[in-house]
C-alpha cells in the first residue's frame, strides 16, 4: 500500500494505518477504508495522531457536511494530549454513489499538500463510520463569521488577509494542474492564529491526463446547484472550448464580493437568468459609497426588465440601503485597488483574467505586508474562537453539560462544509 505525505510533515513518509474495526467482506466501504486510512505525526506540536477511536472524545456537534455527503463535524478532545480537534464523521451505510466523491477527495489530498490547505491528522473507519481527524478551525469559515457578526460584510483589510492565504493555496494547486471549482467563503476556514485554509476539494478536477496537461476540461461538477452563483460563465455555458484554472479566478472575484457585501452576487436569480446575465457580460460590484448610484438605477430599472448589475435585487432593495444609516454599507468606501482587484477577477473572457500568481502581486495585498501575523484575529473582534480557554467546554463526562456550554459560545453558527 502506498504511503501518504502528511500535510503537516515536510518530506516525511507516513505509514498507512489500519481500520480499527473489521469491515465486512464485500462491504462497499472496503475500498474506501483501504484508500484513506492513515496516520501522521505533527512535528510542529510533536503530537502523534493515531487511527484509534478511543483517542478522540467527541464533545458536541459544531457543523454539518455537504448535501451530497451527509457528515457531522464534532468538537473533539485528543485524550492523549488534551488538545482540541475537529472530527468529521460519515456513516458509510448511507452512502452509495457518494463513496466515489469521498475517494476522489482523499486521492487528491494525497497529492496536494500546502500550508494554506486544510490538513488531516488521520482518517479511519470505525463501526462503519468514516472518521476524519483534522485541526480545529477556531473561527469556523469566513461565511460563518459573516453570518454571525458581519452581516454587511467584512472590512477590506480582513478580506485582504483571507484572500491572500486562499490565493496562495490556489496558486499552488493550479501549478499542480488542478481546478478547485468550489471557491467560496464557506470553504475558507480560519484558525485560532488568524491563518486561512482552503477546503472543499470534492469538486476539484485535474487537468493532467495520462501524464499530459490538458488545455481545458469540459466536465460539469456533480451536485453543483449550490455553487452556481460562483461559477464562471464558461463553466455554466459548457462551451466546446471548455474551461481551465481561470474559472477559479472568477470565483475569487465573486467570493470577494461575498466577503465585502455580506451577500452572494446572482444568488437570488433563477438559474436561467443568471446564466444569461453572466454570458452577456454582467459583472458584480462591491457595495460602497461609489456604487450607491448603481443600486438606485437598478431599483428604478428592475420593473422594466433591464439587466441586473449582479448585486442582486434582494440586496439592492434591502433595508441596509439607507444613506442616512451610519451602519449602511453605502457609507463606507473601499480602495480603488480593491475595486480593480474584483474587476480583474470577474472579467467575462477568461483570457483577460490574471493568474493566481499574478493576483498575489496585485497592489490590493500591499496592505497586508509588515503587519503582525495575528492581525486578522484582531479584525474579527468580537468573534471569539472556540479555542479560547474561556469558551471551551469543560470535560465533565456529561455530553449534555458540554452541549449546554457550547450553546453559550459567541460563534453560534455551525461549521458549513457545503
């Protein structure tokens, strides 16, 4: 059986662990178990995470998985070190075609290993459940943070830190010949020290086939209904020319609007209209004082059937649109560099979009330089991380007590892995 290069150990071979429980012969989970069971030793913390269920005490549910693969994410305690982790469990008896999605994800994660890609400590099958042990992302996803405390969007500097880390990971996977195809705020997870990790690799696809790199792919992602607003026009159009890594750059632009506006462009449109708008060149914009007039025009022209600006009619007509409201997003002004960054990403023609590597050199990210590593943590205040000692549940051996304490946490939303 091949070895797995652990994301948290550089150039170190890590042995494959074995299932803790026997899997019945002929069981559909047999292939999956042999494919993904592994263990690793974190050199950074010198903690060994073994595929032994008794080493992980599940405390309380902190999230749910995607629709296509029903999973539950638990806050867990590593009994050997008393550190807190996240454990994702999935009942293999309830899966059929979804098994191929899981196999694809783990196969890809054997290949892509980067400091800004969500790592896994170990994975194994226990009582016909797949357990995946991973670091605790104390702030959850960027989507969680927005929905809980920043409904009108995050500040520009916070967005710059998040996108810088994500695009760094994206540049890496693009160089590896992979297209992510599911870039959005829900797949950008934030750790206790303010570092952002890219996740959501179940829809990723490789441009490498038979040892050769393809110029484009034509495959449309499975179970992609929830991802349509983030898709580039060429992905939605399913054109004969196909699409490549530049489609992820378009998704970065949509996500930038999502992080800044607190809402997803095109999300309230019917799918056919969204497709037509994108193909016809309609591009979303950031909501600030410089785009207030555009929203006014949209409200006036909406009944006449004029083209949507990409902001979304529900956002345009939202109660937050009040110029006399000090909390209105239209009383803020984003930098010209930020506006330009978004404009470049959402170009209709993929040839006009920059590469991930070029984006990292955009002036928008200059504001992140020469700042402390924990700057993002300060910018997320008043959100309190789960790893905050005052917020972590005390292990009393009573799951009801733990659940009660978790309900009092500031970050009330569950992790979202859709």
